[in-house]
C-alpha cells in the first residue's frame, strides 16, 4: 500500500500536550518537515524555550537542549560556536523571545549568528494562564490586562520582525501565519529557507509565525483562526522583512 | 622543569584554561577580572578557539550552558555583581548536570559596591549561587601559581562529577604578578555519551534539561546528585596546614587573607606565641576534618576574612563550637594588615591565659 | 638579604607600575621569590598610582606592602602618604625635581634624585621612573645590575626594541647619579 501521508521522522512518537486548536502542532510539523527534507536530523540540535513549547525537547527527535526563559539564542550561540558543522535552531514564544529574552534575541541577530529561530507569536503568555505578552494587541483583554491593554500605561506591542530587520546583522527575517492552508504553505517555505540558509552558512534567520491561543483568548479554535485574520495580521503584516541574499542578487 | 614566567593571576587563569583544553570562553567586562577576557580575546582566535564578548553576564553564562551541553570544556569569568547575574544560569548548569568553570574575582559589595578586593561572596559561592538544592565545587587559590593549577583541577573535577566548578579569587590575586610554572598544554577530547552533538540518526536523542514536572522524578535527580556531592565531600577536600604541629591558636583563612595571615603568624611565632593556620583550598567541600582535629588541641580559632564574617560559620560548624572562634576582618575592599591579624592572635593568646 | 618590600608611587602615567615590573622581572631572572601588585581602578588615569613589589629569598606572604623598606616617591602626595609608613631604617627615594620638600623622618635614609630633570636633559622625558629605579638598585641592592638588559627584554615588547637601550641608559644614569 502506498504511503500518502506520514509523520515526519524528525518528530518523536510522544503525543503533543498542546490544547485543541493550538497551532504549535502545525509549526512543530513544519519544522520537522524542513529538517527531514534537508536531511539534517542527525546533525541538528534544537533549543526549547520556557513557555507552552517548553517540552518541545520531547517532540523533536534530534538532540535537544532546554534553555532558561529567554536565553535560547545565547544557548544556541554556545552550541553553534562549539559545533559549527551542526544545525542549531531555537523554538521560542513571544514572552520568551520578545520580553525576557529580547537582549539575547537582538544580539544574536546583530552578530548574524548562524542559527535558525522559530518565533511563535500568539500575543499571550499561554503556559502561565493567559497574561499580557509584549505582542498583545492594544485593547486585548488578558489576565494581567483585565480592562484591555492600555497603551498609555503599558505601552505598545513590539513588532519583532520589523524591529530586527533594521539591524545590519541578520540574514533573513519573514513573518508568516498558520491560520489557513495558503498561509501554512508559505510558512513551510519560509521555515525551510531559514534552515537552508544555515546549511549554506548565510547566518541568522528568523521566522515569526503568527499563531493562536484559543484557550487563553477565550475563543473556539475556529474563531481563533478568524481572530488571527481579522486582528493579528493587520497589526503584524505578513511578508519578508529582510533577505540579504535576495537583495544581493537583485543588485 | 618548565620555565617560570611572571604573570598576573587573571592571565594565569586564562592561559591555564587554554592549556587544560578549554577552547570556549564567554564573558562580559567588569573590574577586576577583565584581564581574563582580554587575554582570551587575544589568544583564542590564534588557536582556533572561541572568544565571545556577550551582551550581558546572563547571555554569557547561557552560552556556557550551550557549549557545556556539547561536552567541550568551557568557561566564563566575572566579578561579584556579574556573578549574581550568572546565578540563574549556574542553577541551570547544576540542574542539567553540566560541567563548566566559573571564575569569580571578587570585589566589595553589596550592590555595585566597589572594585577593591573582597571575599564577601563566600556565602554565595558555597551556599546559594542560585535557586534550588545544589552545590558548586569551589576552589580558593592563594597565589598566582594556584590560580593556574586550580583552573586545571576545576576542569577535571567538574568533568569527573558533572558538577560546575568555581574559582573564588579576589581582586588582589587577579591583579598581582608572581612567578608561575604553567601546566603542560593538553588537548581535550570530550568523551561524554550524554552530550548533544547530533544523533547522526544512530541513537535516541539526548536532552540537556533541568525540567521535571513530576515531583517524584525531580526528587530522584536531587537524591542522585547529592550522592555525587557526598563522594566529593569524601574525596576532594583540600587544605594547607601551616605551623599547626604545636599550635595552640589556629587561624582559619583562605586566599589573600591566608597570605596576610602567614606574615602575622611568623611575627607571632617570633614573640613565642604558638599559632598556626589551616587554609581551606576547597571552600566547598569545606575541609571539616582538619578543623575538627584542631579543635581538640587548640584553645582558640580566629577566622580572618575580607568580609563581615562568612567562612567563620563553617569553622564553627567544623569545630562543633568546642572552642571560641573570633573574627578578624575588614570589608568593602579593605584588607586586614598583618599587624591587625597579629593583634587578634595576641588577644586570643592572652585572653585564655 | 631576607625580604625587601618596595613601594613605588606617583601619578598615573609616570610609569611606576612599569618600573615595578622591571624590578620584578629582574628578581625572577635572579631566581628570587617575588610578588608585584598594582593599585588598580579609575585612579590609574591621572590620579595616584602605586605598586608593591616584594623581593625575597623565602616565599612571599602578603603581597601588600604596608611598611615599605624602600619607598620611591615620584610626587608630593605619595611622599606625604607613605613617608610615615616606611620601615625604620628604610630608604626613601625622592624625585627632587617634582617634590620640593625634604624627608622629615630621621630614622630612614633619604636620597634626592632630580629624575624628571635628568630625564629631560638626556632627551627621554618619560623615563624618570627608570632613573629612580637605577638609584634604588644601587642603594638598596635588592637586585643587581648584571643582566639588566635581558630582564628588560621581557618587559619591553619586541616591537619597541629601540626603547630597550634607552631604558637601560636611563637606569644607568640613576645608578651612577651621585648627589
């Protein structure tokens, strides 16, 4: 019988713990597919964050390291410097990457550290039960912004891709979403490119994936996907923010 | 015999680390240890090693965590305020059972404190360098020669027990130059089956981790780790005894305080006072045995420290409070003079007559 | 000689750490026990700088010189600060072109060398430190002049080899200075 669909080899058999309707599962799969297609599983080391995807180390079949909250880019820097021939990626959420770990993120980017960063932006702290994130939208109700994010007192969301693309360092920065098939296909392409760049020694490649959190957003999975389309993407426009190689080719 | 060279303590640590096969260094500038970073910045690129000035102490220790996971020898260095920042990462190293070397060239505190030498991070190093139940192997050099020798020793012990190790020095030892015979260079080839180097699709994945959500599993890791600590406490305490054979008064001092105390002890001996010194070389494990033995024959102990009195608690514990332990100390970057220590010895000698 | 505790003090930039380093290397060449400890910190830029050097036949205890056997003062604040600390019977060397007072102590030997002026006259104004060092070696004898060039070659980088002879000359000027 012909196999028409199977789990990527780069994922283990451990059942994912994510909530129904959470898009972490899709993103895990896209990362694993990219690893499979590039044939790099045996030399890949992943770095898991603190947050909902903390146990990503159980799900990816490659060697894995669990980092302290926000420190994944620094840990990945150590790994890559010690193992320059290996492929190193981090998988981080918005609180991890854009709040507590912002310094590590910016500096790994500006060093053009030859690593791949998968940044899952769902505008909330999921694991701790739905607190305001650096990427929570203006007016967004969370446990710690119960009257809605008030930009006058807590400031504005951070557009990470736009911000990092102002640096000279990074090689590739793209924002994608996984709320429909078309966007998932584009996300797959971006993630694979972010790994391919590392294989080719090009440098820091970050893919920001606009994601969902139906549980903490208080929405059904279906409504959450609609919220991504209606609220998230307008604030976080999809697209390539930086692609140094492409720019060079144009010139 | 290898050639004696003149080096600063900080430089001796850096060169000895390289000779111990440490090819990865991550740090952040802070007085009075910056010579270590500067030395590494100069040498590492020439020998194919890695020097990286991190964006913060926090990033530096996490870079160390990354390299340690691959099995290679790795180190960072800082001074007191910077070590506080590294505390989180050190706890993670301990929790993930990763070997690494952390150097603390201490300065006065708390807070931003000052930049002059101090020993006020003794508690931090031996008790609480981060959250959770854990220890570091802590060695306290007292000369530039020991700065070099203990660097190599720390790497060996850290690898042997999978426990991070610390050199607890101070600004004086870091800045001073003395003749030193450097250890012979060795090439370090990691042989660590737990390391993350890529599965090569030939084995189950390795995971470097300190997260155990099931308390019974986390408890098990703690008990297992403390078995190793027990072995370290049994096998690895190091100390020096100075003029202890007939001593009635025992000075306890480590690092630079022990150097100052030696002068005072010589002067006291000239005055006919029978005084000696036990100098802990490992601060954790603390050398309890010699203190316990000395408590049976000495009438008084004096803990000489560049702090408000921290090691004194270990001396009291090790001597089981059988005899009085007094404190002779300066703090905030000040160093007790040999005269001050001599006075303390004379007080101890006179007081119990 | 058992142990000589030397304190060299002056303004940052006068080369007091360097002079101490030269003495330390000479001690090393002669197989002596020694330590060299600089003051460190912001005062290294312009303020007062000093270094403790101990040369001994036996292992050095405290590397901090609190009671110098030999004090070299290259500015007035240094003489004011350390004169009283100097050991009874010790030797105090004063750069008399920069310090216009005499040593008050009567239980020490005082030597006055117009080192800065001598250095200017000789055409190497930055080497007053080495002139002072020459005189210290002559009078205090903690190291010898033999093989000084070799010792200096460890302190002066190969890139500045031209400076080696000039430094040696400055030391000799101090060594031979009578007055």
